[in-house]
C-alpha cells in the first residue's frame, strides 16, 4: 500500500515539474503568458483522464509557472485554479473525447476574464475585451489539448 502511494506522489511530482518546465520554456518564445498564448504544457491536462493523481501535480506545476507571470498575484491564483479545476474535471470524464473540454472551457472563461480585467478593469470595455481574450485563450488551449 505504501509503495502505491509513493508511486502516485512521484507521478504527481513529475507532472508538476514537466508542466512548469514546459511553461517556462514556452515563455522564452512568448507563448506562455498574455492574451494570445499556446501553453504546450496544458496538453498535460489530459493526463488525469488516465492517471487521476496527476491533477495535483498539474495544479502545483501551474502555480510554479505562474509565479513568473507578468500578471502577478491575479494570474497566480486564477490561472492556477483554472488549470487545477480543469484537471480535476478531466479526471472525472467518462469518455476520452470529452477529456480536453474542461481545460479548454475553464481556461477560456477564467483566464480570459482575468486578462480582460487586467486590460480593461471594470470599465465598459470589459465585455468586448473579455470576448477577444476568451476566444484567443480558448483557441490556444484547444491547440494544446487537441
């Protein structure tokens, strides 16, 4: 029993390290942060479909990557929560074709809203800025997950 727990913890830790490393590598090329982003590390959000214990690793890996975000605390909290919640929902998917939907939808909505707030605040422009950010983040997420 103890051996199984060690394996699960190790898998989650490896997933966290891989997510953070891929995100930071993408940041070098300007792909990780901002309204137009393709985080290739988000492809790892499909792992909980096969290995539910990796959801925790994805949350920690995203938190580590977002510590380097130009959007600060808001991205650390919102972005990390979006990835973690998406991973938890992916672990509950019963059909493999549904597994990419939680990361795409949650990041599109939550990260899109966070970026819109950073850019427009609570002004009248929030709605249109949100639509743009949600679309671009959603497209980038779909590229990574599909």
